[in-house]
C-alpha cells in the first residue's frame, strides 16, 4: 500500500472533462480541476455551429444533454460572442492551470478519464492515471456512493430526470463533482495510510 502514499504526494491536482464524444472527436464543454489551492470549473465554447454536425452527431449531443451530463451544446451567450475559451484549446488550458499550481515536489496531474491521457501526453504534462489498478482507486461510482452525487456545478443547465420506478433523481455526470470527490477520497486515503504507519 505504500505506493499509494508516495504517488499521491506527487499529485498537484486532479482534472476531468465532460462533453460530447462525437464521430470525429471529443468536444469538451466542461473542464474541472481540484487541488489544495484551487477548485474550479471552466465552461468551454465548442465554436462549431450545430448545423455543421451530421445527424448522428446531433443525436449524440441531444442524448448526452438529456441523459448523461445535462450540458447544453452551446454556451449561454451566443457562441460567436461568448468570452469562453474554445474547446479545441483544451490542451493549452490544462497547461496554463498546471503551470500555476505544479511544484517540483507535486509535479503530476491525476486523472480518471482516458480522453485526458492523450491531451496530457501531447502537452508533456507529467500525470498519473488513477484508473491504473496498482493504485487501488475505486470507480467513480463507488466514490460517489461514499461522498454523494446529489449536486453538480452551474454549467449543467438541464434539469436531471427522475427514475420512473423510484422517483429518485438520476444524477448527471459532472467534472467538478468528480474531481472534488476524487481529491477528497485521495486525501482521506493518504491520512488513513499515514496514521497506520
């Protein structure tokens, strides 16, 4: 178990994204980061008009908005005038946040989202894939059972649906909630391990 403590001490922050996994690429609408010094979510502008997508991609977007994460495709302000970073720039956005918070002692970003593996490699950002079984990090579903899944950040404009059988709200995925819960889990795990040694 000592490997968990050593590696978690190297992590400066946890990051995640939510968006639309379309035919040609993943379009990011939400980026979130959580660390000891900063917890933030950033809305991104896809910067491509709806009519320029295939009918299949339009259906994927509608499905994700209604059933997966509740993020509308377009930002609240008109896409052409929204002062939001473009989702195509997600690599440089992550790099900017990384350069703000990384230190020589804590020089890695943690993630549990395979889309981010490629982005972090392209940006030459040191990282730890928390899906790797050697770290023994449970699934996000289990972590949310521990800390809850009954909130999401303000970017999710669509109201969650209710399960027709139970009446309970079906929670949307939220990058902010995911990074917050994962950071909390790792900090608790680290304290637990330190108290046992």
